[in-house]
C-alpha cells in the first residue's frame, strides 16, 4: 500500500480545513475578532463576575462561588458554569446585609503556601474519562478541594460538555469539551482585575480522557480552529477595553492521556496488536488481516512526523527480519523508554514485592489475586516466563530490555479489539467522541479509512466481513457538518495535539502551547500504545518547549501513575516548581 505524504500526515484533517485554519491564523494572533467579550443586549448572561456574591466557609477560611455561567450564550447552562474556591487570605471581605454573602476585593498581600493574592496559581481539573462531560459543582465541599487550597492554589471547577451529555436537540461531542474549557479560561482572564490569583499561572490537570483534553487544550492555545465554536457560545474574545484575550495556559499535568486519536488505531496494532492472536486478531478473520495492515501503515505515518531526539537526529522505524518494522532509531528510543521505566522501578522498589491484580467490575463479586516476589531475581524470572526479553545485572541492579515483543506479551497486552479507537462498526468509545448527534457515533480517522480502502477487496473475501465496514461509511461520516458548519476534518484536527505541535501539520506554530508539561503513564495499560505519550513528549521538545517532565511508570496501568508518592502531592509540588521561580 502506497500512502503518500499528504494522505498519511494530513489524513487527520482534510485540505479544506487547513485552508480555513490558515486564513484564520492572523486573526487569532492579531486579536481582530468581531465578537466582543461583553454580553450583547439580547444575552441573558453577563461575563462580569459578581464580587458581591461570595460565600464564606469560616471553619476553613475559604471564599467560594458556585454556578457562575462563563459564556453569554450558553448551549447548556447545566454544564457551562464554574465554581471558584479561594483561600481566605487572598480576599478582603465585608458581610452583606443579607447575612450570608460577602463583598470582597483582592488582597495582594495576603499569603498562603508561599503564594500571594496576586501570584497564586489557578488549577483547573479536567475529569472527563472517555471524553465524557464534567459536571459542575452543585454544592460546596471543602474536602474535595482542601489540599489544593492549603497549598495556596485557587481551584476553579468548570462544567464541560462531553460525548455523554448530548440531547435530542444538541450534540456535545468534540470539540465542545475543550471549547468549554477554553471559554472558562477566557472568563477568568476577562475578570482578572476582580479575581485573585495569576491568570498567567493557569494549570490544567487530568487523567485518561481528562488528560487527553487538557493535552489538547494545552497544545492548542488561541488556535483559530476553536474561534467559530467560542463565538457561538459567547465566550470572552476581548476584554472590556477591546483587547484580545487568550485561552493559552501555563501548564498541563496529564496522566495516561488517551489522545492522538487520528492515528491511534494504527499505533495500537503496531505496538501491541501484531503480537496478539486471539479474539479479533485470531487467524482466519478479516480483522486479523486488518490488524496487520494497520500495523504496517503506522511506520509510514511515524516516519513522516519528523520526530527528533535531543541531539536533533531523526527518529525513524525501519524494516526488520521479523515483526513489522521492529528496527530503527525510533524503535531503539522506545526500547530505551521501556528499559528506563524498568530500571526506575528496580531503583524505587524494596523486595519482597507484591503484585495485586484487579478483580472484576464493581458488584461482580470477583476478587483480585496477589503474588509476592521475594527477590529481584524472582521477579525477573517472572518477566521471562514465556521468553527471555530481560537481562539483569545484580551488581548494578539494572536490567536491559531486548525487544518489544517480549515486553508486549508480558506487560502490555492488547485488550481492545482491532480498530481500537475508530471502530469498524462505530462501537468504540471514541466514535462517540465525534458523534454527529444523540446516539449517532461517527468515524473520524482518515488514516484508518485509507487502510480499509486500500485492502477492501481482500477483506470482502472473509466470511465475517460486512459491507457496512467499508470505506464508504467513513467517507459519509467525514462529509457531515456539525451545528457550527464544520466537517469531521476540522473537528478531528482540533482534537489532535500533534496538529499544533508537529511541522507535519498545517496547525504547526499557529497556536500558543503551554510552557510547562508533566506527563505520567502506566506502562501496563492496554488502553493506548506506548507511542502515544512518547510522541507528545518528543513533539513538545522538538517544538522548543524546554520543560517537559515525562515518565512511564513500571508496574502500573491506566491510573494516575507515579513512580513514588501520591499523585496529588506530586502535582502540587510540580505546580510549585513551575510557579515559584
């Protein structure tokens, strides 16, 4: 199959979308939006923050407001509102005559956790597993925000629409989740004169689909692809004096981000699927042939990304004697990441070491199992039970990983079917991420469609093939337009962080990526390929982002993976490291 550069690289966003994005880029950076930040006369909502409506938790010295609608023309007021929680030291307040609310102004000299009322970072959670909606707070709870406030953070909790929030009259699928997140950031900047904290220190944090959406938001700051969506809901495009506002953020904390969906079917089969032979990868099925074809297509795409190592050398995959392109500088980089992860584990872990597997889903009655390894040698023997792919040097307590196949079979099994993200029957979670309406999942990945089209004459010869799996179904979905008039190419590009970070895409250098990144992923997760987070980290560094703290954590799966300590403590420490400079 000969996939040319335009098809492979630009498959995630068709040429028409690139042309539109290119023409809008000047507007994005010049701030010439025709939509003012203030509410129009017909709007029921104002962007002005009400400084006379603070509530106060005297027991914990916290001022807070709930349910602040952050756009002038919301599509869903039950989602498009935010709550803000502020350490008491950051405000000077006077009780109102109603006896329950307060009028407050910023106290720039008040301090908490080493921050002041003007320097405090603003942290925003993105808790959207599977790209679902994030419900806003409907009542006050100190316990849910206490650790952040005690550290001196200002905690802003926005509601965000998502794939599971659509109604019969409204689709909340991509890019509405990130659009709402950007609108909330713009609302904070619109009101920065009356709110405490530094809007130059906004940090997003999330895991899985939340890590994916904060990665997209962090890479796409001020991208023109989002302007039509932001205008539709009346987001703050300019401040009260007509100066352009930004939705770029300072930092992103992403645990296990399920992102780069445009190529995820391909990378999943190359990284994991090519070593599996059961289920949809069983011999004699069309999906087994499809798995192989997806895996073969991914190196061609990867090689055209132009990723480079720290010395500026191109990272590429090359043909190998066995397997699919299991050689080359990129392959060596992947093996190095796996080896480093294992050696970090050996350095961090005191033996005996106990591994506990998860049971079934809640309520199933199934319990997990525990296995204890008395020594490092016992554990290495466990890793090599089926084949020898790890060698261990006891004198230095270090290990060497010899190849991807042994690792994948031992530690990273493919637990998703072929077509793991853009499913051939539109049945995967991510098909709902790009749905065209309620219960209308859609295909979204042209790279996948290209593989189907190139091999369809072979697939139809299998007894388990269905004509509905053909390339025409993809083309039909790609042509549909959403409520803003944008097709799938535009929407998929908006949700692809590499579109903004890689010179292989037309969105490169047409956004303002975050300056600080911390990415953590569990190496055992079967939810996405190792290459997903590796490529994000490489693209950020290649772009010129110097502060990229990336680690793959051994022995952990799809979770808020950390080498040591707990995720919240480590996040708070990281925020301090990037904001107290």
